[in-house]
């Protein structure tokens, strides 16, 4: 029997990507699509791409209803919603599985819930499967990683595990497509403002993803890592590319060894591909897929490690990774329902 | 047992879309990928999107080899190739099925082949399933329609069949994304020339698709139709939108009746969707899919029928339709291996 | 002494283009920049392009203040503002010259103003210099044409004046960049909605520019003209291209004669260029300039006249034409302060 | 009397930008436009933007002719041309002034020319006015800087002069629009390859601009500087943004002091603007202008200096700076003929 899944915030950008992927997923059935803004509209009225393919209407968010109709629910909702809604939902359905795509719980590991009869402590698992797969398998509640952090952590993981780099020297220059900012109307997201421009924002320690990045990197390395993180806005719809710099601890290690070390590290990870030397990761080759493409490079002249990490911010950076997490929780094949081929041209 | 398929010209844009779709197709196995330019390179060296997913190398084109290795072959080759290669291929494999995406045979219905022992006449079927499905089923050789003609013919078909319009008044204003021009290097396809511009080309009867459009429209209507056809180049990668105008024969017919007539006409055609009133067809909602979205509208003030027809030029306008044709020939479900959901945002 | 000019609505898109052009204009001095949203902010805080070049602050709109500080004022304000504000302003400064870029008065020719002592009737001139230059010269109040109407009227003017076409057969297929919709936040103008798409809107007689187009065309031709007008949204920031179709009255006229007729007609108009045969008007070649490029073509096969008309919607379609009108009113050289060379690449 | 100027390679992208700017320049007259590819074509046939505005034809390159017709000549030619052509030209016109936009002489300071009667040593000046203005004034031959180097050197200059940073820690992450690669046809510049993608290239010490960058930075600082330089290709036509990182020598210096130091340093430089705190440099605000916008930032958490430097690669990065150099050589006002306002939206 198929798992009944709900998507809260189904008409936002992460919501529509979830909806699309879950419709193609053989082991689930969508039983709840919520949208405050479009309540009672047909989903295809909001996104005509679904016309004649999906007959569901958008529902309001109702904890009892969600709890009753769903075995598993995705929160594709604005930051703040999950913190408020989660206790109500658990009260209605004590066993419901939750994958939260918002930032609400990414820095926490335990959620204490007051319930009428007993106190329940819900363990929160940070849903980066390449690191936390085992915990995810047994989790009820997943906090899905941010898009920038996913690209960065996957890029640095082998280097940190192998003590390849001086952890005091990490500089991350990231570039994201406009969908990363969501569907809300903001002056800086008007077509004419993004088009034909390229802009940095929240530089010098101001981006809200920094604590998430540093927490995970520090846990991985066992050191207290601080990073320089510079996000930039790209005039494209989909994609993040992070160019990451750090000093190599060992000046002797050569390009071939670095490539091998990275390839070996991710040998068993289907969704992380270390590209062959001579091919650089870019956003287009991962667009619409759940892949992370990595190019680890040695800059011989300066003894730096440069790692280029590319993901689709909406897939591996959000909705695709959420489904990867769902597959793990449900003991399904990890890549079920996830596209492995993007679109060229 | 899976059908063995080959793609000649596999590294061009229609070739890569075919390769991608056929890799996802459950009933075929790719046994031949040819590329003159990239012979002996791994396919993923040309398109790193396929890295670690497709291990094939590009082969040269060799009739004996193709004939031996393939049950069915797609010609995703430049115009001129098929005319030359087809007789050689038939000689090697008398039963091989062929779907030709080039323009070589779109205006012909019979190909006379001189063979050593006997004369063979190969019937050529114009592969627009919504019109010629029955003939396609029994064909060995399909000439796959052009991208503009597909969008236009599907848009006008119900109106012509129902004698809705004055066939002397058809004006077609079409707009195509840049992939329609293929992957070859041309000055007008340089990024900086296409970007932030919008340009008409081959106006006033000069486009090579006109004979194909007029031949099919005339056959459908039983009249000798001449059309005004104005193509324009859009600064997008994928998509064709044709805005088609014609005088209504009957001034009394209203919008509701026109909508119903179109909807009824295409009721059984999965890949043609007549959108509900109030929603206009656009290129984004069909992107990456094999759908044709139609919006038939009455302009009350001028008694004109306006039909907006949108397809993805690379899918329903080329490679997707080719696979639809293949499915019909192989007696498979028509939508097998074809995406039904595009990508938003 | 320089003319003192004000711009109301200076932080919208037509406002910023006016500001930029007027800063480069040798005979005017900007004395008033209003913005409700950004009152008291430095203009360069809204548009950092002006940093260290323009020291003005945004002011609130105040009739007395505007009337006192300005000899001439541009209304780059939302539709509705001018109707309300104009009487107040005239009361404060009986002689102030006004160029209204909104649609408020485009369909009217007389504005009756009640004033304390006497009734004043303000003549409203439709500011298309190529048609109404003489009246503009002596006008106090100019209603600046819409962007679509400008491209269309200039394209059809020679054909109508020379009775070249059947006026019952005019079909206009227009495509506009996103700046035409202004700077306000609307869901359909989010970068991810416009990018990589192409969409029709307000088809079949629904666009608010139709009365303006038909009024002018009817006046020019002396006939009661109704047109089919189909606007589409292009994923570019600047530019309108209208492809206009009509039946030729005389089947004998050939391409050469049509080209000559158009060239002769606009021989003395600096801002309208009839391109040589073989070169089609496109949006890029007029971008950032006040030019209208025209390509009149005969479709021999169908006896249609096809006119391609390209302008920059923000310049000849709005702010540039407003300055052209100002130059005429002020008896300055018509092209003063207007760029004649765009930007390639 | 106006200076007679020639442009060799006038139909390439730097050539067309030079042509456009020089047409608007009050003190020069264009007397020579060369193009091998388009010899004998009217310039407006190559670029219809110039139709009816520039009547010149493209000429072949002929040293005698160039020497005879020009007082000053711009080489907007491919790398390699200048090395070969320069001696021939000097032989024809011993006094002709030359501004070379190619990379041929950027790393050299003396050109030894064998001449029939005497040996002439031509001093080569690196044409970055903000550093070498005095030498430029008296130079006959200017080697115009590369686009990336211009953005980087201007960004680092105040920090190096003030010994603000550890010169062993410089990391430069640069992003350039597609016009930087010129107009030649290359597979990676096809619209469909650049559009909707973002790609690094020539990473880890492979870009040919590195020696130019390091030579100038080393000269400025008096130290032997090696940098990490990572170029990336942006899907826009115009603009370079470099995000530059280095360790601060002094942890005590605060943001305010850094901002002041930068502002003071460039106080007299019209074409370099240090933006106020809170506004970041981006490519759009400098597009089409000769400005360099700088945002120097302190990352308090990591004690890094981050400098964002934005230019238009075709203007301050090439043709605009060439004209700035010409103005200096000709003792004209430095900003003559150069646009100071770009285009919004």
C-alpha cells in the first residue's frame, strides 16, 4: 500500500518541486496539498503545467486533517511555521513522519513537546543522507538542510575527514539562482532587477545559513570552524555553485591523489559525483537532478585546495533531498522517484 | 526482449534529447550512438550530465554496423544525410525501422530504392500521430514533423476539420527558442546576439517549413491553403509558441462553443491539452514535455479565431514526438518513456 | 537659462529613464524628483547607479511645491494620478507645461478645469511627434502615447496615408519586454516566472491599449478601424516588436515600391528608420534609443503587407518620446539629450 | 582640429564599443575602420544599430593607409596581431599613437624596433590611468589592461598601498559576462550553452591573465605576489564582478576605517566609486559605464578583508579605458566621450 503524503505550502517553489517529484514516485500517494493563498483553487489553476494531470484542490492547513490523512508530511512552508505547527500535528497523529524543509529546526537536535499525558522528546535529525543516513533511517522528524549548506558541506566533507586542509582558512564563494529566494514578491526579485545582473548580498558574516554551515563542519572535523561565506545572486532560475578555498595541510599531495581521495570517499554515494579531471562542475549539468557534482582541484602555485560544488538548489538543495530522506525513512531505494538526468539544451 | 535502438547524430541537440529520453524508456536499449565530430569519445565527455550514468562511446556512422546492431534507428542528423544514407542502411538491414528527424523526406510519400534483386518502394509516413496514427502503426519509415509545423498543424486541425475558418485568411506568427536552430556554430546564435533581443527572420514566405505546413493543412482541409508564416527568435533555450489568426466562417459561434469543439476534438489525445478559458498556453508550461497546449479564442470585435499553440520544440517538436512514433510502431503505450511533467520554476 | 523640470514618480521605471536622460540634457535642470515610496531618501539609495552623480533627494508630491519649482513637469506616475493632480497643479502654476506619461488622458482632447475666477479649457495633445508635431509645439499639456500604440501607429502610418491596405484586415502581434509592466511587484513579474518563458496575455480584445490604437488609426485613415491586437511577454528587460499584418489593396505594388514609399514617408523623421531590404527590425538594434526601426515587407504569396516595427518601450515607447515632446515644446532641437546609439553587445 | 582615429578590428565586440564611444566623442573623427571579415561592407550592414548614423565602410588592414589616415589608432584585434603589425605601422608613421587592447604587450615595457636608419625603442606603458597616469600622458604606445586585471588591481590597490593585507593570502573569485570571450564562434558560447548556466573555467592557475595580475600587484606592493584566481562565466552579456579575499594584517582596523581609507584613496579618481556601506557593488550599476564600483568589507568573524569590485568588462575593462587613455594622451578631459550613466532597467 502506498504511503500517504502531504505537502504543506504546496504552491511555493519547494512545494511545487515536491509535488512534481511525488507525482512521479511509485510508492507514495499525495493526499494533502495545502496553500493558504490559493485555498480551494485547483492546483492546476496555480500551475497550469499540471492541467489534466493532477485533479487535487489546495486545502487550508488543518492539523487534525493533516494528521488524519497523511502518514508523512513535508513542510515546504515559510520559516516560523514549523515551530508553531509541529506540536499541534504530533498531538493529532503521534506517529506521523515529518520532513521540514524550513530552517526552523536546523540548529537543534531535540524538540521537547508538552503533551497532555506524557512528555515526548522528538529527536531532530539533520537530513544530509551522505552524513547522517543511519540516524535518518530511524527518525520521525527530519530537518532538511539548506541549499547553500548542502553544496558546501558535501564539498568539504572528504577534505575535513582526511584532515587535508587548515580549517582556519576556509573561504566559500557561493552563487545561487533566483528560485533560492522563494516565490514571495520582493523588489530585488523583479525580473528586471535580476536579469542581466550579478550581485553579492549578505556578505561578511551576515547570511543566516552560516550557523548551519559552521555547526555541521565543526561536528565533522571536531574543530571549531569559522568560515567566510559570500553569497551572490545569479540571473538563472535554478542552481547553486560554490567555489570553496582552503589551504592544504600537506604541500606534497598532488592533484591525482586529491582526485582519488574524493572519488573514493564518495564511491558509494549515488548522488555525489566527483567529476574526472578536466571537467568542471557547473550548474547546468546538475539542473533538475538530485546530484551534487564536485571538482576538487589543487592550485599548485599557492598550495590551496579549490573545490567546486554544484547542485540544483531546488532538488539536492531542497525538495529532492527531502524525498531522498523520505525514501530512507520508508526503507525504499534511495533514488526512487528522483530524476537522474537533467535537461540539455 | 528490449528493442535495440540507435541514434545517429547523437551529440546534436535533438540527439541528446533522444538519448536522455531513451535511457529512461523501459522497453528499449541504446545500442548505437553515432557522432562524427566526437567519434571515440565517451558520450559523457561531450555531455557531462551523463557522467557515471551512460558508459557508451560515440561511434562513427557505418551502415553495416548500424544495420547489424539496431532494430530501430533515429536519424538526428543534418538535412541531407538521410537521403544519402537510407538506401545503404536498407540494403544492410531490410527490416530496420527508421524515424528520420531531418527534413529530407517530409514532403514525399514514397521512396524508391534500387536494390540488387528487387525494387523496393518504401512508404514514407509523416509522423504526426494525432493525424496519421493508423499509418504510423504499420510503417517502417517515419518522417518526423518539423517543430513549427507540429505546433501549427495541431493548432489548426480542429478548426479545419470543422470548417470553422476561411482558409484564405490564415496568418501564423511563431516564436521559437534558440535550440530550434541546432547546435552548429552560427554568428546569430552567439550568446550575446540572442540574449536580450527578439528578432524575426525568414519573413514573407522565405522559411523552409512553409511547404510542409501548407501540404499538411491542404490535405486536412481538402483545399489549397497558402499561409502567412512569420518566425521569430526568442532568447530562451526551449519552446515554440505560435499565435494563429483566421477569419471565422460563422459569426454566430461563441467562445464557449469554440472551446468545447476544440476540447471534444482532442478528448482522446493525451498529448494535446486544450486549456480552460482564462488560461493561455505559454512555452514554460509545456517545457520538457511532449504536450501541446492550445488556447482557441474568439475575438468578438473582429470575428477572428485566434489559436495559441505551445510546444517544446525539442520534445513534441522533435525528439519526444519521434519516441511517440516509436512507441506506436512498437505497439507500446504511446506515452512510455515520455515526461508528462515539466519543470517549475 | 535652463528650463526647470520635475519628474513625479521618479523612482518607477519610466521615472528613472527620464531622470537619466534629463541629467544628460544640456538645456534643462532637474528641480524636482518625487517618490512616495522613497520620500527623503537620496535618489542614489534607490538606484546606486547614480551614486556620486546625482545628489537629489526624493520629495513627496506637493502641488504648490511642484508648481513653484518647475517650468515643466513629467508625470511618470501610475494611471489615475494625473486626473486627480492636474487641476491642483494648474491652480498653483497656470503656465506650467505638463507631459503625462500615464494613460489618463490619451483618449481625450479637452480637459475642462474649474478655476475660481474663470473656466479654463486645457487642450490635450496626443504626443506622437511624427503625426502631431505642429500641435505639440503650441501645447501646454501633452498626453504621451503608450508603448504598444507608438510601435503600431508608426508602423501603419505610411500604409494608411497611402491607402495601401484593407483597413478591415489589420492583425497586430506584439511582443514586449518586462519593463513595460512597470516596477510594481506582481506574481507574474517574478524573475523565475518571466525567465525562460514566453506568454501571451490579454488576448482577443482585452488589452487596455486597444482604444488608443484604434482611435489614432481611425483618425489617420478617416475610417472606423478595428484591429486584432495580441500582446505577449518577452523574457527581456527592454523592447517591443510588433509584427503587423494587413491585406494589400493593390496586388501589383511590389517590394521595391513599398520600401520606397515607406522610406520617402519618413525621410525627414530622424527617429524613424526604414531599414534596407534584407535587414529586419529587431529589439536589440533600437534598445536604449529613441528610434523606431521599420521593415515593411510584401508577402507575394498571400498579398499581405507585413510590417515589423521595433522600439525600446522605455524610450520611444515612453520617456524618450516624452523628452522629444519636451524639446518640441521648448523649441529645442528635437533630438537633444536623446541617445542615438544603443549598446552592442 | 579633431584627432583622426582608426579602429583596427572594428567589427569585434571591443571594436564596436570603441566605434560607438568615438562617434559620441567631440574631439575625434573616425577615419579608419578595419575588418578582415567584412571588408568593403558598410559598417551598418554588420551592426544595423548604426544604420543612417555611420556611413563608413569596413576597410582591409593596410599599414601605409592606416599610418597616413590616422593620428591615433586602436588595436581591437586578436592576440598576436599587434606584435606583427606594430613595426610595419611605425615605419609608415613614426609618430602615430597606438592603444593596443590585445594582450600582446601587457607583460613588456620596451619594444625594440629595427628601422632602416636608426634603432628606435618604443616605451610601452600599461594603461591603467589610476596607477600610471603620468607615464600615459607622455606615451606613444599604450598597452590597455585586461578586463579581469582591471577589476582586481583597482580593488586591491588601496589595500596594498596601505599594507592592509597579508599578500600571501589573496584569493580572487571572478565572474564575467559572455562578451569577455569575444565574438568568435566557440561551442561554449552558443546561446543554449551559456543560458541558464554558471560555469567556472581555467581554475587553479590556468588563466592567461594571472601573470598580468601578479606583475602589477607585485609592482604596487613591492612584494612577490602570487594569487589564487578563479574565473567563472556568467549568463549575462556585460559585466565583471570580482570578489577578493585577503587576511587583514591588523585585526584592530574596523569597517569604518576601511571604508574611509578606500574612499580617501580614490577621492580624486572620477571613475572609481567606493560605495557607501550597506550598498554592494554589482554588475548592473556599472553596466555601459567606465566606472569601477568598489565595496571593501571587513569580515569581523574571520579577520578577512573582502573587496567586491564591479566593472563593465567592455568599458572600463576594455574600450572605455582605452578612450580614457586616449583622452590622457591627447590632454583632453579624462571623461570626455565616456558615458557616466548606465541603463536601468
